[in-house]
C-alpha cells in the first residue's frame, strides 16, 4: 500500500490524501472507442477534470467511495435527452452516463461494427453438419429405431458399429462372475453396504431399467451374450445418495472385445 496525495485542476492548493494499492493494470482503456466531444453540447467555460475524456487511454487511478463523496461539489448539468450528465467536483467537472451512437466518431463506429460482425461470425451456427461418420450413424439409428412404449417410456436399438459387430464378443460371463464374487466378499465384511447395494438393484428393477432373464450363455441365435460387471463407488461428500453403482461395459470379453468396443460412442458406458 502507498500513501499519496492528489491535487485539484481547479484549485491547486487543494489536495486529498489517499491510500493506494499498486496494480499492474486496473482495467482496459476507457473509453474503448473515440467520442466526438463536440456533439455532447458541453457548455463553454466548463473546466473538465479530464479534458481528454473522449480519447481512449489508460486508467491511472481508481478512487474508492471513501474519497469520492468528499470530492463532490454543488452543481449538476444535464446535457440533454440520452446525453451524459456533468457533475461538479473539486477536481473539475466529470462526464458520466450513456453516449448515443451519433456522438461516436466515424472511425470508432467502423471499429465497433467490425467487432460486432466478427462476434456474429464466431457465434453463428454452421450450416454444414460437422458430424463424423460414426456420429451420423448413431443419429440415424436414433431416428430410425426410437419408439414410445405403452407405458410412455422411450426405446431405441443399441447402436452397433455394424449389424454383425456383436458377433465379435467372446465369453464375458467368467470375468463378470469373478468380479461379482469379489463384491460378495466385500458385502460379507460390510452388511450395511450389502443392504444399500441390494436396495439400489431392487429399485433399478422396479423402475423398469432392468429385468430378470434366464441365465444362458447365448441368445436364440446362439450368439454370445454380454454380461456387464458392476461395482460400487462410495461418495462420502455426497449430500444425497452416497452409494453409486457403476456398470463396466468396457470390460473385455475372452475375444478381446467389450460392449463399448462394438457400439457407437453415444451408447458407451
């Protein structure tokens, strides 16, 4: 912090002591565009605190409210509708308020228009699709197979990369069973965790997100089924449900492929 004095342009004998913090930058240049001061109708004989206020420049000092009101003097001049107001202070007259477009210099208007044009160019939504081939395939699958069920829920086919992609899947039951055995051992040591996990699975089925099916290794076409291993994650900082069940569709089957490997990215879990 630095103690310093500022002096008035109106009365050089008047000084005000202030305490400042030294910063590399206070803000951007202000004003950001040139103002045609002649169009503001400032009366003759007015001594401005900053005669060059209409030209963009660096801000040298930011004076806080603890000093600002000590600087104010009697006198306010309204320059007109939609024009700034002049406020008298011990440092000279301040110019405050909005500046209409016709008071902005031609060069600055061109600069502002260019900035606005660039903004809309950057923000404009591209007319040409930027989807990859896989993205388009996933979107087409969604459009072609989505339907509303009788209970109001939506159903969509699993977006396989190719119609026969699932045939790459090998045995996944062995690894899923091994992981579940490890999970059971954890439940034996933590009955509370088992209860919470069971409640989640029961709710999952009650909501219709899953259902019981016969335990077979292949489907009706004699193709390998994919068994998704699952595990639990405890979120101690969660204010709602601390237990989260995670399904691992990236687990490799005996062929080296997982369910995530054979489906498009929009489905992967």
